[in-house]
C-alpha cells in the first residue's frame, strides 16, 4: 500500500506495467477530455466533486474489506 506521506514529486508506477506514470501529463489529458465534453471542473456536478466522492467511496469500501 502507498505511504500517506508520499509527496507529489515522487514517481508513481503503474502496478500492472511497472512504467512510471507522468502525473502532470495524465492531469492535462484528463482536463482536455473534460473541456472537449463540456463538463464543469468545479461545482455540484463538476468533475472535481465527482472524483472526490468516488475516491472517498472507494477508500471506505477498501477499509471495509
């Protein structure tokens, strides 16, 4: 499991391929897709709100197993 003190500058690797993940590139790709689809980034129905909710739900489910 990942250490909670990991900083944003530390490398993150894909658990399947072992390749280093380009976090900034991944974020830019996601934001480009959001803009193309006309989805709001913030607000009640925004991507950030949905992502946060999904991350919290996944964490709670993982802690329960």
